[in-house]
């Protein structure tokens, strides 16, 4: 019996998404992070072109920075 075909590899690029300020002006509007079109720039930016597969980096956490 032949071996099954392995599943396709996950993309290895990492992207950034910038959120919009919340109405109180002291944090990020979480809904602005839901889709790229809702973000402050309207698109996702590429952070790194390779080396970001789930096995290379199992978890990635982003924390918004405070401006001002």
C-alpha cells in the first residue's frame, strides 16, 4: 500500500495588522483587528517572507503599543 500524500505545507509568511484606536482613546478597537479592510491601514503588511510556519513558531502574540 503506498503512503498517503502529505497535506500541503502552511504558508510561512508573517503579516502585521494595525488596529484603530477605541472611542475612549486609551486602547485598540478589537473589531478593527478582525479583518484587514477594517484595520487602520485597510490592508495587512508583510512582516517576514519566510520562516513562520506553525512548527517554527507555534504561537505568536501581538500587543498594541500606546501612542502619545
